[in-house]
């Protein structure tokens, strides 16, 4: 992230300084929203075909032979029946969702930092420790889940349209899905699966921001150790503890690796919650299965498939999250002016 260091405030700044700082904070918040939206859309175009395969693997019905033997088989069958563009079915809603999700993540992460600073637990004159950055990521994910659940519900129903046995499923349009959900479940139906999104986003975003900052810190230490000249008092080229930390932007490849690490951590650690959520959101809105609660759906998957059922589609999800998350952070940092192209 490009916002790793907070601005340096004095304990009692004069009124003009406060006005300037407030204006700067507003500009930074608007930048987070705009730049996060652009980065989210760019990342979605990379990951969406893999996300379609993931949802189709997760939502295979119980009690019937599995339609897909694995991700590659799902890719083959999907391309054979719908063509490659079929893997982008329903991308319009996710593009809006990606813009809202990513901008919301960066915005609420900034709010989380401000909450820690105003609580007097941390000083604005020093970078936040990693533990605090994992916490701000969790705060960001919790708030973002409220925005994300309705969008993902529409996306999942388009990616895996409900159909009667022996018939060909026809993908509905977003407005048709919205009307169907509202008619059968009302406004609260759009937050069906909210607990799964909350668990995934709160824990996953703690890992997303936290892993990215952890990798960034390790790269900075490694860069300092390899660039510092050796001396009799420092024969191993270790950075001294008295010198301030180097907070300059990392080289492009290091930012990409840190971003990829964040994406893979986000998806792997809380994948079962996403599986349960996808199952809940792909059933027909008027079916009895739509009334199952989060833990009931989880027990049903465990009873039939065990732990493997909860991680169905995990491999392909983690694989696609690396380049997608790397692109999101690289684009965001570039737009914020924090990118070195070397």
C-alpha cells in the first residue's frame, strides 16, 4: 500500500494547520475511492473467468455425481458449451462490485488507521506496527462485507443459474435476478449469505493488508541489508536500529510479489466461508434450500463431502488471486504516486 505512513502531526497544531490537514485527509480519502475503483476493475478482468469456475465447482448439488472432476475439466466443459466468453457471463455486476469493493477496502482501511490514531494508542509521528495493520485490514473487511454481499449474490446467481434436471440453464440478467430475489425474499434477501461474507472479508482482509505490509517490510529490510556498505562495526551489512526506516516505494517486482502474497493469503485462510456463501447464494430464491442458515449449510457440506467439500475450487482461486491482487496493488500504488519502475 502507498499509505503505509501517516502524516506527522504536532500535539497542538494551529487552526490553519488543522484546516490544511483536514483538506489533505479528504483528498486522500477521495483518491482511495477513485484509485481503488480503477484498480479493482483492472483486477476483475484477470480473475473473473477463474471466479466463474470456482463458483461452479463450489455449487455442485449434493446427492448427485459431480459434474466437474476439477478446475481443468470445468474449464473445458464451460468453453465447450458456452465458448470462452461464457466464462465472463455476468461480469457487469462484478465490475461494479469490484470497483465498490476495492475502493471500500482502501477507504475503510484508512478509517481504521484514523480510529487507532484518535484512540491515542499509536502516534501519528511513527509508522503503525504490523499488528495494527492486520487490525485495520479486519475493520476494512467488516464494513466492506455489507456492500459486497448483495453484489456477490447477483453475480453467483448469474454464474450458476438454477435449472430443472435435464434442462439447459439460461443465464438471467442482473435486473431479472434482482426482481426474483426481492419478490421471494424481500430486501433482506440481498444479504442472504452475509455471515459467510463477513467471516471471509474480516479475516481475509486482515490477511490481505497484513500480508502485503509484512512482505513489504521484509523487502525493505532485505533491500537495506543488500545496499548498506559493510564496515568493521557492521560486517553483515545489517541496517542500524538508530536510522529511520526506509519508507520509499519498493521496486515494481517487489510490490507485485507483496501484492500477490496478499491475494493468496486472503483466499486460502477463509475459503470454507466463501464456499458456504456461494452455496447459499446459488440456490433458487423460492426453494426450501434458500432458508438454510450459514451453519446449517456448512454442516450439510461437511456431512456429504467432508473438509474437501469446503475447499472445492480453492486451488484455482488461490492461483488466480496472485496476479489479480498484484495488479490491484501495483495499479493503486502507481496512481498514488508510489511506484518505482525498476
